[in-house]
């Protein structure tokens, strides 16, 4: 909005030329998201507490988590407001990349909100039935896929030229074609990332901290992808207009830092599925729009690790129960962050070490951009 209001006045007030630059608007979006979090956060926490919208603690979880019972949940509403408002203020509203990113973010946020509402307000322990949650995620993937296949030129001519392809790490000007599997890949990326973040959201500050780090990395990737000189230097696909996604990612970073203020140990509020599904879906959407799906595996390595730990635990338990008559476990508890808790690590130590791991993964991705 600010771009459309102020940039046309640059000949009258020269300083307004700043709104031309993505870096300036991205910084503004990050700061605005942080301030909005600080502004609306206390009110939302008080409202959730007054309405007694609290977290239910799983019976088989670590004993230390019993003290978290009743902590307000559905705090993802803070994240939604802190991402949507700055994006609308600082991004170009005529940019198709921004439309798709916001659309996916809101869609997944609504699915998460319905799940949280059923669990925390209606007291339905399972929340939104799994098949309906999957239906929402799959539907989003199908809709996004159809839009991209039908109107690729609305994004950019280069996007249309590499429509079903993705950037290959370590190789110059080599692109992997998904072909007829493009829509299934979109579904897997969006649903996988959103569920990965959801599984990671089990310790105070863990998921939101990892998302913030990943958002910063994704902002850099969006910026160089939408910059002709940088993309040429790095031998990656140049996508005209994709740089506007930097502003959306910067808003996610600011919102993550703002929410972390309330979610740091000991947490005053949990973001619930409202926040985890929307943030995860947005990260997956970013990777799809800038054609860095394979890079997302590394950037989201913590989420991949968390999801794999659940899959391995579940299927190994079923296999051993069928074979030996008694289920056995690989981890003391899944997702894997609980495994380390049960090994005796303090919750803040687990969280900080996972943050460090995520920073390492981001550095590896940055290296992958240059080593080609």
C-alpha cells in the first residue's frame, strides 16, 4: 500500500524514492511486524486467558510439561496479524507472488484456527478430524498447482519458461523437471512443511525460533532470485517480481521475533495450529514460488528431522508389535525434541541447540548457492 501511495510522489518529495527499494520496504515490514506483535500480543494473551482457551497436555508427555496445562493457546492469531498487516502495507499489491503467498498463509491459518477452536473452545480432544485437515492442505496444493499451470505468465515469463522445473543444488543452469508430478510435489511441499512445523511446536520457543531463522534465509533467497544481477552471478533462475516476496518473508521474521517475546521459556502463550500450519505452509509456498523446493529440505531440516522421528517411531512400533507381540521404540519419545528432554536435557537447552542446528543448516544452504 505504501508503495502505491508514496512512490508516485517521489518527484515532489525526493525521499519517497526509498519506497522503490525492496530492502527498505522489507526492513519496514520486519519492524512493523515486531511492533504489531508487541502491540496486540498482550491483549490477545489476556483475551485467551479470560476465555480459558488453554492448552491440553498429552498424558504420555514429559512430566515437566504438566505445569504447562492451561497456558493460553491459539496465539497464532498474533502471528497472523503481524504478518498480514505489514505485508499489505509494504509490499506491492499488484504482485502475483504476494497474492499467492498471502493466500496460502491465510488458508493454512484458517485450517489451524478451526483445529485450535475445536480443541480449545469446543473441548474436542482430537480437534479437526485428520482427514479434513489433510483435505484442506491437499486442496490448497491443487488450487495453487492449477493457478501456476494456468496463469504462469502472471508471475513472470521466466517462471512460465521453467514452469514445472526446480533449481538443482550444486549444478549451474541445470533444472530438475517434475513434469506431470508437479501438482503432487506442490501438495507434498505445502502439507509436509506445515505439518513439520506443527510437529516441531512442542517446546517453548522452539518452532517459532526455527521459523524465524528459516524466514531470514528465505528472505535472502527471494531477494537474489528476483534480482537480475545477483541471480545471474549465482547461476539461478531469475524471476522478475519474486523479490517482493522478500517483504513477506521479512514480515514473517519480525512476527516470529515478536511472538518469541511471549513464547520464550516459560511460555505465556502457545501459537497452536493457527500459527504453526500458517507459517509452515508459507515457507513451503515460498520454496515453490522461487523454485527452490530442493533447498527447502535443508532449510527445513529441523522440521524434516522432527517429522521423520514421528514416522520412524510409529512404524517401527507397529512392525515390532506385529513381529514380537510387543511394540518397541527407537526414541524415548517422538517428536525427537521430547527424546532429548527424556535424556535429561533441560527444555531451554534443547531449544537453543535446535536453533543452532537450524543456523548451521541455513549456512549450508547459503554455501549451496555459491558452490555450483
